[in-house]
C-alpha cells in the first residue's frame, strides 16, 4: 500500500511525469548531501552501496555463553507389516 501511495503522489507532482518528479527529489537529496546533512549522506550511501549487513555478536559475553547442541539421529521407517 505504501508503494502505491508513493506512486500516486509522484503522479501528482510534475504534471503526472513520475520520472521528472523522481529526478527533482534526487536533486533535493544531492543538495542536502552537499550541505552536510548526515541523514541525507547516509541515505545516499545506502542507495549507492547498499545498507551494511547487521552483525550479530555471538559468544563474546563470558556471562552468557553460546550453547550449541548437534544431534544426529537415524530413523528407520517401518514397512507395511509392522
């Protein structure tokens, strides 16, 4: 639904020319970056390079060790007779 709302808003801007509306918004983003707007710079970096992956720290807290259990189980299927 959010994408549809954005598409409708873009249609309203620039007389229905979505490409021009997007170009205008891209120019505003670049202008914000040039003025040193950190959230704009972050957004630009995320758009150009992709968002950095989230790291998950497992096992660095000695009070909360990571518990692992590996189970190997052989299951035999029963034949029709029993």
